[in-house]
């Protein structure tokens, strides 16, 4: 199966904002197992801005938000991809960095180039690690968040499945901290979740449940099954693939 896996900033960062290399390493171990089992993986990883921010703690004070985003992502993306490169190398898996912008999904020529780049990497067994090119995509040129980007990548690469890893088990019928709320495990095609979605969003990333849910619905409507699950849970990817019925998650059927 070809699977696009999106990892949110909150999965990859510790509460103090630093890069959680132990978690990254555990996710890399699982992706290596999935590849070993014959799956093709495309990774969409956030975490550039968060890891750059923690690297440059000493100079973040008087920068405006655009300058911060450009500076932190420039430094943080280098740090992030370097870690992935080293971790996957332990498994002799070659990775390639794909930094993209919204234009690459609309303009025909750019789209073709982007598609070709993904194709050639996959055909040669190179694992693409995709992120938005945060250094140049600013305000209206930006994706809503990496959830949107992961849906577009899943469709472009004709993935059969999109897994969105966040720091929560999935979509709940109410506030997740309310004991009355329950996790919605299956969402049938066309079922609206508007009444359940909390407007709040995670601290490190740009996305929230609202955007995850609408990306999931759109992607499922395109024939790709989508799972939202908790990337902080040990062995989450392996459990989703091998024992989904007993693994907390929200699955959007297509
Ligand atoms: N591209 C951003 C980063 O790597 C994350 C965007 C998002 O939070 O979805 O930091």
C-alpha cells in the first residue's frame, strides 16, 4: 500500500519546544518496519518552525511574525531533515527533502514538475520527506497548514491511505478533556462532524481539528482512506496497520 503519513509539530516537540528526538526515532523505526512489510511511505513532516524557534531562543524577541517564520524555518528545517537523514540511514533508507509551495499544486507546469519529482523518488526507493517551504511561503501564499498539504500530497501521489498524526487520539464528540466525550472511531462518507469539532488548536502547529476534519473529508471523497491518530502513542503506526480495531483513532471511510 502507498501511505502518506503526516506528522504534526506537537508530535515532534517536547513541552519546552525542543525537538523530541526520541519520538522521532521511534516513528522512524515504525516507518522502516512498514517499508519492510512492503508499504511505500511518503512523509509530510512539520516541526521546522518549532525546532528553529527552540534553537534560536536567544534572538526571537524583536522580530515580526514573518521574520520569525522565515528565520526559524530556515534553521529548523535544516535541523529536522538532518535528524531524519541520520535516523533513516541506520536502516539504509535514503530520504529526500521536498520543500514545496501552494503554487506547485495549482499552476500546471509547476504541478507537473512536483508530480515528476515525487514519482522519480518513489520509483527509486527514496523516501520523500515533504514540508512547506516556509522560508518563502508567506501569508496568502501559504497552505492553511500541513494537514492541507498532506491531503494534496496524498492525492498527487495516488496514495491509498493518509495517516495524520497529532497529539490527540482523533475526533471526539465533545471536548476531549470532558469525561462524557467519546472518540469517534469511524466516519462514514458524507457524515458532517461540524457539531463535534472544537475550534481550539494545538500550540506548536498551525492546524487544528477543524482543518484535519475538512482535509480528511475531502481526501476520503477522493477515494483515499484517512486516519487521524495520536503520534505520541508508542507503536501507533504499527498498531494502526496490524490491529486497528483495538487502536484509538478516527478513520474516515471512502
Ligand atoms: N510547515 C510548518 C513547520 O514545519 C508547520 C505548519 C503546520 O503547523 O501545519 O513548522
